[in-house]
């Protein structure tokens, strides 16, 4: 875990020279997720770092990379991303921890006539073959509706489901239900 945090710190220091960055914070009454996205030059690769904390159930920390591009042609904008993540989970109540390598992606739809509104859906999954340690599966699904309040800031409401399965222990639902959030681009 210490090496992973050192990597995250070094990455954030180096990120000052990179362009198209985004910071994101979302929360509900039991948990919060903080994440950071950075587009690497002009090759359509986006890296992301994130931390999900639930006050009773534990933490999930991840680093990911996605290939992001337009997923449609025409007036309405549809942007998609496909990729994967490396994550570490620590279930407080289950006393279980482990690594997973979920694959998945996201789609963001922005209608041309209402270009301040966007709808984003995402899904990530790691079956047992893509896990290490006590973890034997990982699932994450999300849906959010955003409003572009400022040119570089979006507020949103969403629903998220994040679950880790562990060998010989009950699954841990790190987050379920609604949340609100803010996304800032710089």
C-alpha cells in the first residue's frame, strides 16, 4: 500500500506539466469518492486515480487507464472510454483485503440542444481470475446526471453500486445508492 501511495504522490507532482485535468468529489451520508483524471497528450489515453471511503465498510483505492474517443457521429455527442484499473480494497468489517484488475468503461451522452446537461453510465467488473489476495470478485456500476454550471465545472446527482467479494467472508458493499458531486476541469 505504501508503494502505491508513493506512486500516486509522484504522479500528482508530475501531472502539473500535463493538460486536460479533472478533479471530482462525490458523497452521500455514508461515503465519499475523490478522483482525479488526466488526459495524456493527444493520444486519447486518460489516466485516473481514485479513493472511495465508506465510514463503516472500508476503502477502495484505484489507478486506471482508458482509451477515450467519440463513440458516435452526428449532432449529439457520445463519448466513450474503455480500459481497466488496478485497485486495492480493504473491508473494515470483513477484515479482508485484496487486489483486483477490473475491466470496463463508460459512456457520456450530451444532447446538442441541451449541451449543459450530460448523462454518464459506467461499469467495471473483475471475476476471480482477475483478483489477488482475499478478494474473489469486484463489481462497480454507476449512473449520473450532470449540469454544466460553469464552463469548467459540473454538478451532478448519481447512483453508484460498488461491491467486493472475499474468500470465506461476506461480500462488502462499499457504496450503494444516491450521491451528489462536483467535477472541476483545469
